[in-house]
C-alpha cells in the first residue's frame, strides 16, 4: 500500500474519531446559520479558525474537511 493511500484511509477515519467535537461545532453553526442554508465543510474550517481553536484534533478535522472539499463534497451529512 502506498503512503498516499494509507494517509487517505486515515483521513477518512478522522470524523469517526472526533465525532463529539464535530457535533458540538455543528450545533454551534446551526445556531448561527438558523436553517438559512446547509452547513458546509468550509463552515467548520472557518469556525475553528475564527474561534482560534488549536491542537492536533482541530488540525486533523481541517485536513478531513479539506479532503472532502477536494472530492467534491461540500455539505455536511453526518
């Protein structure tokens, strides 16, 4: 297995490892957006940056969001 394939499979698991944090961020974003539109992966990235949340977990979440955006998935569906 190549390193890129291994990393890609690890990235897909990020959301399962950090589901509580993602649900918390999703809840906060729903309060702000108030069902005016769907929440996107870029909303999660922007929230993390705006709130100045730092750490390895947030870095992994940003990488996971970017991976989904690059694959053409823009809206959250968890």
